[in-house]
C-alpha cells in the first residue's frame, strides 16, 4: 500500500466498510501488509513493514520493482496473459530505472527494493494499491500505471486475493456496451485558454481556474457555480484563487455553509441536510471490494416548501438555458430519464435493446428525480429485473427476483451479490480489446520522469495527511469533531526540528514559491527526515466566513503553500504532495 492511509480515510479507490478490521483479519490469516509512506501513518503503524519514501518518488520505486521482476525472470502474467498487449515495450521503457538508481532518488536502499519485488512475485496472491500520496504527485499518472503493471506482471490482476474489478449493480462503464470494444481515453481534445493545459476526461485542471478568471479576453470566466465544493481550501495556491473569486461578476453556490468559498457568492442556495436526502453511492460502489447495493431513505422530511437538492440543480440548469426561475424542475428530470431510456433501448449491446421506451417509462412511474433514475439503472444493470425480461426465479436477489429499487427498499441493510468475480477479458473497453500494458501517452510522459533523474533532492518537502474526525474542509464546525488537541499542526522529525531551531508547541513559518503559513510545531519520529506534513482543509479565519465552531479551531490552509504551476502534466492533476518548502521559527 502506497500513499494511502485507510485507518484515517477508510479507503477510497478500494471501497469497503471497516478497512481497519479487514487489514487486521488479513494479518490474522497470515497475510502481510507493507506500507510505503513518508509518514508512519496509523496504517503504517499497524503494518508488518513501514518503508519511508521521499515524497513524489514512488514511480522510481515502482519502476525499479518491475525492472527487477523482468531482470530476474519473475514475471508471470497468470490467467490474463492472453489478453495483455505491448509487453515487449515495457522493458525498454524501464531500462534507466534499476534498483540502485531508484535507491538514490527514493531514499529506500536497493536491496529492499529488490526484496519487495521478489516477495510480491512469490506470494501466493498479493495486491498493490496506491492512492492520494501517489496520484496527487508530479508523476501521478505514471505511478498509478506502474501500480497496475505490478499487479499484472505478478499475475494478480483479476484473481481472488489480487486486484479485481467490481460488478456494480447500477451498471458501470465496464458492464455497458460490447465486451472488448471501447474508445479509449481521450486527453487534450481541448486546451485551457490561458496556460494551454489539456482537458482530461472533458475536465480542465483545477489549478488553472484562477488564471481563467483573472486574464481578460473573450472567453474569460466571469461567472461561477460551485456545488458542494470549497476550492479556496482544496485547490493549490488558495490565496490566488480566493482573490480571483472576489473579481467574478457573479457567483452561485449550492452549499450548506457560508465558508471560505461560498462567502464570495452573490447567491447561496442552501442544500437540505444529508439526513433529508435519499442516498445511493453511484461512484464508490464501482470500486467496491464486494458486490453490494444499498439505498438509504431520508431520515427526515424536507421542510415545508424546501426544494430537494436535485430540484435546485435542475432549476439552475433551466435558468442557465434562459427558461427562467419559475420553471418546473420536472422538465429537466423528464428530459434526463427520457434520454437514458432512449439510449438504452437503442443500444444493440444493451439488455433493453429494442424494447418499448414508453413501457419502460410507465414501469418507472410514479417515481421522479434521482429515485427514478436509480431504479432505472438498477433494473437495467447486471442484477436487474430488466423490466420483466429476467425470468421469475432466475434473478440475482436472495428471493430469486431481479433487482429493483423496491427490492432495495425491502432490504434496509442492502443486498449482497457476493464476492468479486473474474471479469477478464469481457470488462475490457480499450480500443484494442486488450490490456494495453504500455500505453503510448504514458511512455511519452516518461521523458518528463527521466529529466527528473538528475534533479538535486535536498531541502524540505511538504506532504498532507487526513484524520478520522475530519472530511476535507467541512467537518470542523461540529464541536465533537474538533475538540481536543489541535490537529492542524506541522509534523517535523525531532532531529530536523533541532537543526532548524524549532520547538514543540511553538510556531514555525513554512514558505513555498507561492505563499507562507505560520503554524504550531509538533515533533514526531513518525515522519521521514526532510519531510514535513500539514493536513488540508483548515484555515477558517478568513473575513466573512460564518462558521462559529470552525472559526475557534481555524488552523491554516495548507493549499496556501501548494503550487498552482506544479502539475502531473498528463492528467492535469494538482501536485498536493511533495511541495518544496523552507521552514524557520516564527
Ligand atoms: N476521515 C476522513 N476520511 C476521508 C477523507 C477525509 O478528509 N477524512 N477524505 C476522503 C477523500 S476525498 C479521499 S480522496 C480519500 C483519500 O484516502 P487516502 O488515499 O487513504 O488518503 P490519505 O489519508 O490522505 O493518505 C495519503 C497518504 O499518503 C502519504 N503520502 C504523501 N506523499 C506521499 C508520497 O509522495 N508517496 C507516498 N507513498 N505516500 C505519500 C501521506 O503521508 C498519507 O499518509 O479519503 C476519503 N476519506
Ligand atoms: N493539500 C491537499 N489538498 C487537497 C487534498 C489533499 O490531500 N491535500 N485532497 C483533495 C481531494 S482528494 C479532494 S476530493 C478535494 C475536496 O475538495 P472540495 O470538494 O472542494 O472540498 P470539500 O471540503 O469536500 O467541500 C465540500 C463542500 O460541500 C459542502 N457540503 C456538505 N454537504 C453538502 C450537501 O449535502 N450539499 C451541498 N450542496 N454541499 C454540501 C461543504 O459545506 C463544503 O463547502 O480536496 C483536494 N485537496
Ligand atoms: Mo478525494
């Protein structure tokens, strides 16, 4: 496990209840956990081995591990071998990344790197998992790819005990359409106006938002809508973005707080409480480690005349289209479901191909809104009743029926569809229908990584961290979640603190290319030398913020230090870990 701390975060790209319990159970069964992290995180403390790595250098470690497996003839693609293409391009791409080179860059000795590779290859089963610490970094895409490569070359992709794909109940991009047919990932079809940054999956990098607001020109951003986001605290160079939001002609925020971001809004549309909304986890169940589905009903009714959050968003869409504020959100809702049903009955590879759209819409009535959409997705998904086409008794629900939203309503603890199952090769949606193990855009990006081989690596770098009683920027206004010792403190190794003249409990000033913050010091040997750590999501003392409790536990915004010019160029992802900083007593 690299750059992830599920004891605090409870996982992310691997979704499961009770991550700590699962790690403990795995170790009780004789499994081993190795954590690669510049900090001895809570997860590292519970692991069999903690390997401290220099921030931002994970791809060098991972590349050297793959190289070791190739050099020592330990590669075994296992059951997916017939579906892997491009393997012969892998070794040439990694030729510069042997364990000795990686040792100098990562700070991990070469023999440890080779041993890790061998242990991985000779384990009966194993999985490599990387997350925020490896992805929101300078070579985040390469690191993520090498995590996949390690799983593939050790035969662990798509096998129980290894890294597997879920079969989510609402259908995912790898259960729709035809097996082994896909368009691939398109990067750079559009470029941002000011800096020319590529759009990825249709999205522009968050780090170019400020300049798009600041720079005059025909396509200058003059208005902004934020929905459940607090970019002043979550995006690099928060000071610059904060000032840019102030220059907008118009801003709308759909949010529950007047916080660092929404205080700039001309209009705040208050979302109902989460306890007044139904919930189905569309995103994370795609990444679950077991195939499950559950629906949560609202605990409390909406207040009188209060619009549901989806109605607020639908109305905003209609206003943006010029239909006016008095228009009925049902217009958007009906358009959406009609489009979904229409495309499903027209999809020759889908389970509803050729069916009558009117009949399906009638079966979904009288539901509206997200409940109707989820019902449709469940019923047309892998376990669905297919609107009558799944024969009685042949469905995947415990009683033999096909899945519907009604079935989930009747099972308040959710429905378990069992452990993940082997999905190769049918889950593939690549243009070649193969596991493209050495994709051209990533190999091309390795020239950027090669240029970093000779870079000097002295000085301090800043990394982040999460903690259990916080969620990004917005759990700090609840007393029980912030009481106790302050958590927004600078973690420093005691030896570094002594060298820098820092004292526990006293303030230090941390400075980067873009900004400076003053923050109390906490020395700990649970962090590598030359690395310091500040959690993100704090800094609630800006004028105009109306958060009573959070204001008394303000902390500092670590994204005042992260640099909006540092990005993983291929994906456009911000570099949130590994920011060069200098530190001095305040
Ligand atoms: N309680 C709580 N739970 C959360 C959240 C929260 O804020 N609070 N946030 C949610 C969200 S949005 C997400 S995306 C997930 C994230 O879930 P995780 O990915 O588990 O996130 P973190 O806990 O931030 O763990 C990242 C780890 O990476 C380490 N790290 C930093 N730099 C490097 C590096 O260069 N290399 C390596 N190998 N490690 C590095 C950090 O020290 C840290 O321990 O958590 C989700 N869950
Ligand atoms: N330095 C550093 N920066 C980071 C990270 C890091 O690890 N280090 N992590 C990054 C990651 S992984 C993420 S996901 C981002 C998160 O970045 P953001 O999404 O910008 O931050 P959040 O704090 O999650 O913002 C949630 C907002 O939703 C509002 N809200 C809460 N409930 C509701 C609701 O029911 N409806 C509506 N409409 N609003 C609601 C809250 O008041 C808050 O304003 O931060 C990123 N930034
Ligand atoms: Mo996230």
